[in-house]
């Protein structure tokens, strides 16, 4: 089964336990007799997929999760379906943090992704146009601009997740998920989380 | 004495205890016989001031603060000069957080300003193009997109400042300083902090 998760930067594919990502405007040809089951949060990139492959099925309508949250993105729903209890952090273009409790989604929030942070500083002032230093010391106050920015970004993400987590297990996914997972003891990194949720739903419906 | 603090969005003026801000490309005429003592973090806007007034004196070179921090902006230095002990939060285009201890600057960091956050979300996806809801409840997990974004921004700023503050007093300044001050018991809002620091230095040198 070929699965696809269309995000705001990349299209992520899953086939036989393997995952890979492709840029929307340079999608590779897939075997035309295989259907692509997909979800999407980006209409423009969805059109790219539809133009590249004859047999695509949007399964977003089937991805449901019990929640009082209005407007939960379909990718967040899919990841939540994969986990009954825990905090799910999808660190991509945006960083979404969702809390699952006994199979119910009890709320969540959105932070900017790392690349969005970097761009934002650069737009405020050329002086702040720096790469984020991933190894910045979060225990001591910074002593230069690069560290000051990196500390501002990374520590605020870490403090937020700590504050949300309490005793719950943390499940990281997304491009920067592996990096953030290392700040926590109770963390698992699983870049197939969205696809696991999709599979769970598809097994019921197909 | 007419003082000016040139930032990355506005020029802030101070005269006889009054402060006001002006946009760089629509500066009002000032009495031409009065000198403007100024500091600047934005060269382009500095040229706007110089073009608008015949008698401007850059006092940035005199603003010194004991610190191991390389590249501390002159506006941050000036605000630090006004406070011997405490955490100084200047919430403008960027949000700078600096810690003073017995007259010595012991480090600091930089977060995006509120407007930068708002723009950043909008650039990630049109779905995230929302105003920040200043009254969002920071105690409960959000249940919709606007709250999810607002919670992500405001709570991360509040947690960072709490983590830095510990027992120290908090001094807020800048456009969004008044708003953030209300989240803390040990907070003072003073939108003249940079000018107080400038005055302190000028009294010595002029």
C-alpha cells in the first residue's frame, strides 16, 4: 500500500515500511497501477500529486478522532489515531503539539517550525539573520547573538513541551522531531506516526 | 534634552518626560536649534533621522555596560544601564531578555516579537494566518486554531521569562511590554527604560 502525507513543504510517502519525502514540483513517477492513498493540508501541493499519478484516493474524510477541537488538521488527526495516551509533537514547517488521553484528543497547540523561526529573525533585522546553533547550552545565559537566538528558540520549545508532558510519554515525528526528542527522557521518535494512523483507519475502511 | 532611540520599526523620542514614536519615513520637524541625542540599531532609519534634522549626535559609543556578551545591541545596553539588578524585557519587533546582577550584564537572549510571530505563522500556511488572541487561557489546552497559535506564542514567552526570572524583579519596556507585564507579579512596566539609561550616561559625558 502506497501512502502519502502532503504537508506545507514536502510530500511524505510510505511504502512497505519505508518512508521518503519529495518536493511538490519534482515528484517521481510511481507505478501507475498502484493507488496512492493520501491526506493533505495543502491544496496546491495536492494538485501536484493528482497531476503526477492517475490513481490517488484522498482518505482524509475517514480520519476521525474524538476531540472537542475545531479545525484539527488531518495530519494531526492521523498521528493522534496512532497513539492512545501521550503527547504527540510533529516538528515540521509548523510544530504541532497534541495531547491524547485514553484514545481521546484533549487539545493541542501550534508553534512555528525551526526554519520558520530562522526566517522570522532574519526578517526582523539583518543582524539577526543567523543559523540556529543546535548545540547551544540551554542551562546558561547566552553571550552572543547566535546563541541568544538559538536559546530563544530551542529553550522555548523545550519548556513548552515539558510543561505539557508532565507524566505523559512524548512521541516525536516530523523533520526536526529526532533533534527535539533528545532533550527528553520519556521520548520516542517515530517518523511513521502519521502513516501508522492512516493504516489503522484504512484497515477498517478498505 | 531631546533623545531618540532608533529601532527596527519605529523611532522613539523622549523630551521632558514625554515619549512618543514616529515612523521613519514620516518624521515630524523638530526645533532646529535643539540637538537630538540618539542611539540606533537600524542604519537605514538612522539616515532618515539625519536627513530630517540638522543637529543629531550619535551617543551609542558612550553607552557601555560591563558584560561578557559579544555584540550587545546599543538599545539593550542603554536599558541595562538603567537597572542594576533585574531582568529587562524589551518587547518590540524582537523581544530581548537581559539579566543584570549588581550592575553587571550576565547574559541574555532574543525571541521574536508578537508581530513577527503572527507573520511567521501566516507564511507557513494561510490556515495559520490569524490574529493572536491576547486573552487566550494559558491554563487549558486550546480547542481551535486561533487559540492554538496564541497559546503557542504567549505561553512560550511567559514560560521563558518565568524560567529566567526566578527571584529577580522584571522590568518590561517596548510596545508589547505592558501586555506581557500583567502575567507576572514581580513586574514593572517602564517605557522610558532605554531613555533612562541614555540620560544616565549623558549626564556623565555632556
